[in-house]
C-alpha cells in the first residue's frame, strides 16, 4: 500500500511512501505500553461500583440507607462517589491540549501517572467521604490527560493502515483492567473489614508507578518532534519505530517535514476555539460526539453501576455477576479491532447500535413484570450481552473516530474537546441515573433502560447522516472529502484525487486492511 503523508498540501501531492515492512518489535511495544494507560481508567471505572457496594465501605462512609435500612449508598452519595469526580476528568481533558502542544505526548502521560499515584493513596487512607471523593477527583484529572494523549500518540506513530486497530486496541487493556478490578474486589469481599476496599484501592495506586517506569524509556512521537523543529531526534525516533530501510525512513521523515513547513504558519495561529470555525465545525461536533453519546446508550447501568444496580434488583451474588459482566465487555473489546477494520466504521456502528437499541427496549419492558425472578435474571443476562456489543462497536469507535476525523493541525485541540465533552456527559448521566433507579429517588429500577432506548434511536439517526466511513483513509483524504462536502453515506465509494493519482481503489484498500 502506498500513501501520501497526511497533510493534504499541494507541495506533497506527488510524494508517496510504502508502508510495507513498517512494523517492528519496538512499534508493537510502544503501542502496548501507551495503550496500557487506559488500564488506569478501566480499573477505576469498573472498581468503583463493587467497592461502593461493599458493606464495610458503606458502613464507614455513610451507614444504613435511610429509605431501606440496607447498606447501599443513597442516590446523593452515589452521585458524590461516582459522578462528582468526573468533573476532574473534564478538566484533565482540557489541560491535555496545552500539555500535548508544549511538552509532547510522553511527558504529559508521565505527569498523569504521578498525579494518579497521589489520588489513589488519598483514597486508600481517606478518613471520610469528602477525602475519598477528593482522591477520586485527583485521579480523574490524570485519567482525562491520559485519555486525550494516548490516541494522539498512537495515531501519529503507526502507519495509516494500522491506525484503526492500534487506537481501538486501547480498549482491550481498559477492559482487562476492569476484569482485574472486579476479580480483586470479589476476592477481598470475603476478607471483610476496611481491607476489603483498601486492598483494591492500593493496587490502583501501584499501577501508575509501573506504567510510569515503562513509559519513560520509550521514544517521543516523531511527528511532534518535527513540529518543534527537532529533526535529528525525530529521525532517530522514527528509525527506532520502523522496520523498513533507512531510505524509507528518510522518505517518511521528509514528508513529515514538508507537511510541517506547509502548516507551520497556520498552526502558529491556531487557537482552541478554531475547532468551532465554520469549515471545521461539522467534523468537530461529529468527532466529539461519540464519546459523549456512548454515555447515554444505557451502558452506565451495566458497567459503572453494575454491582449497585444488580444488588438493588435483588440478583443473587451480584459480585460474581459483575465479573461476568466485565468479561463480556472485555470479549467485545478484543473483537473490536478486527471488526472495525474489516467491516468498516459505519457498518460496525449500525449493527452494534441497532442491537443496543433492541436490548434497551426489551430489558426496559421486562422491568414491568415486577417480582418475576426470571424477568430479573433475563435483565441481568441482557446487560451482559449489551456489554459485548457496546464494547465491540460503540465504545471502540469512540476512541478511534476523534483521532481519525480531526484535521491534523487541530487534532490535539479536538481530542481535548472530545474528552471534556465526554466527561461532562458522564457527570450528567451518572448524576441522573441514581435519581432514576434508586429506591430513595424515582425508583424506576431497570425501567430506566427505556429512557436509553429512546436515546439510542436518536443516535442511530445521527450516525446515518453524519458519521463518515474513514477506513483506510489518510488524513489528507479525509480533509479533501470534508472540503468537498461529500455526504457521510457516500464516503465509502468516493474516489479522492489521491486515489486517482496512486491508482488505489476501495477494493485494494480493503485488501490491504485484511492482510
């Protein structure tokens, strides 16, 4: 496969390089290590629900629920423990933009790990609920920085044909962390006392230390180094990350330099608010929507609030079922890189989202059959199926599309905007859900799935009209098609000037992706 350097400039119009043989062991390693940053968020995201459902935790930080007399957090305290800290993640997402611009990709990630250690330790030794929420908020800032930084790095260091697989593979370690977290809590539950929740939180504090030590020796993004004029270090780093010849490395580096030269004046005048300019607004809104929209798919009932939700339903051994739930999500995440690159972005989205809509509607309908144990078990089972299809479609596309759709000169701004929007949406949904489901609030329980079914119907319409098919497209091609105002549903068959020049077609691009 040949590809243009992804800047869309006339000066590089006739320059192409081959991606064949680009992959080497170090490139695979940096993809794994940087992708492992999602371990922090995945562990925390899946840990908090079972931890917040532990009797010793509720006993220490709240006491019995006044409405039921059971050791289950009230809707207010669920909001404090789960929702409020997400404001920190939104702040971290916004901070990532200037950090990525001035300090690159590696060092902001290292800083996020160090910040996470402090937040984790504060949770372990928190004397009261306020201190615990403070520790989670500090951790959330670190997650926001890491979540915005990692996709940028991966999308810059891998060839275009690998971009979908590498960026979407972030989720595998994210969900692996979720399984690890739920298994640890399942084990410590039997210990009892404060150690039942302090041990999982202590593990959370240790993970960033390990990741920090693994990240520091790795090379900085060559593309970012070129943008800062450090050509010699960029050459050394690119040489380390490529398996092909020195001549091909020079070709790729030359293309990076040409793109940088052509965009330098524009980039120097680029501000965060430029992502909302008329020529960029549509792609900004679409790229930034996936992370936010997946928050209102219904997944919050089967992931963030899994253990609490299952406990309220009265399902036996909610902690064991939480592990099964996490494993289903992990299985979907493992399938995602293969599905997304082979089937394409739009087909993956439509099939996955349609299944999520059906599950939301059926689970919400079953909730009207009160007192029926089979109906309750069916709702639990449907939540597991939901997790698989959510992870293999919606969630994985949420990581990929923002890094893939944004114009290169605004990519770090777009990613920061995306993460900030995601966390704001997460704050809203995690605040609202306890008010809908909890016995001391609206007491809708699983009927809340019907609310999310309505949301999914709107999302499917949105995707049809606005989500483009970007499989195998370079950033230059994506820029060209947005400039040409090609309708989203016609991207797959559209032939760009780059394809016409190189003789590449959708069929050959698809074959390259299948290799």
